[in-house]
C-alpha cells in the first residue's frame, strides 16, 4: 500500500521486458515467460488503477518484435488472443477503459476484431485509461502524424507555418492524453526501444533489474517512491 502523502503519477508507462530471460532462468521455453508475463499484466494493471493512476500505457509488442522467430511471434499472437477475451470481463469491475495504440492492421482479422470489440465494450468507462501498445513503434507513429499533416496541408486545411508542437502531439496515438510522468522498464536495460519518443521529453525514467513476470505490487510502489524523490524542472530552475 502506498502512503497517502505520495504524489501518484498521472500517467505511467511500462516497458514490460524480460519474459524470455525469466523463462530461460527456469529452463523453460520463452513462450512460457510470455504466458506468465501476460498473467502479471492483468494483475498489476488492476493494482495500478486502484493506486489512482489515470493513464497507464503498456508496451506489449513493438514494430521490431516481428523479427523474432516465427514460433515466438505465433505464441505471442495466441496469448494476445486469449488475454483479450479474458480482459473484456476482467477490467469491468475497475471501470478500466482499454485502448490499443499501434498499427493494428498487421494483425490477423480475428485479432483485429477482438481488439475493436474490447475497445467498443469499454468506450464509455470512466476509470483509468489503459493503452496497450501492440505493433507500436514511436517512429512509425511520428511518421503517421507527419503524413497526416502533409495531406492536410496539400488539401489546404492547414498552413505549414502554423503547425505547432500540439498539432503533432494530437496526431500521435496518444493524442489528447497527458505525456507520461513516469516510464518504468523492467529487465534492467536503460533504453526506450522505440517507445513514446515524442511524449517522453520530460518523463522520469525508472529501470529495474526485476524481470517482468516478477514485477509485483511492491515493485510498483518502489518506482512511485523513487518518482517522488525526483526533482522535475522541465528546463526551468
Ligand atoms: C518482453 O520480454 C516481451 C516482448 C517483447 C513481447 P522479452 O521477450 O523481450 O524478454 P527478454 O528481454 O528476451 O528477456
Ligand atoms: C521492448 O523490448 C518491447 C517490449 C517490451 C514490447 P525488447 O526486448 O523488444 O527491446 P530490445 O530489443 O531489448 O531493445
Ligand atoms: Mg527484451
């Protein structure tokens, strides 16, 4: 339980890394690590929502993760399918509103249908907004925003000299949402791996050696406590 005096970050983003290493340590196939990782995702999401976070963005599959062996990609797609089915009811009691960010067109028609359905079911929910980043790449999303602006300019809807930073932010998948305050990465690396590049300009970064399937409530609390010790200056003094 977090101390009531702590500031709860409004928007938390998590790079859920380390499933493969978690499995390897136990002599299990990587897909088993992903299975435990997916279970953990459902548990920790509810905890974070109850802690008072308003936006949670979870990195589940990057635009680069297609490079993995086909068996692993297949196992991940099956897990997404199963978890989306359960997630529809799972998050109902907490009023969590699920949104998918990334290019969903690359997924199978069945998975796209499930993604659309789970968004539709949750669309009027008033609780925490959960962004699940699937086939998400920040360069890809910035490219999409640039293309939209070019088309609007070509059609005479916007004058290039009037384009603002907000115009770009609005055309990202997270358009209209606040930037992440805290970005957590499990698995020990210190890199963004193409996650929220534009939105993270002033995010606090927290990296933990803990592998994603082991990232529990106490680990989340530790990250929030560390966040409360940071001095955010946003370029000021
Ligand atoms: C993160 O865990 C999950 C996905 C990228 C889908 P990894 O699969 O990257 O696990 P490690 O980093 O190899 O341990
Ligand atoms: C980042 O993890 C992507 C997700 C957690 C979904 P990766 O395992 O793909 O990142 P790299 O390859 O270590 O940079
Ligand atoms: Mg990894």
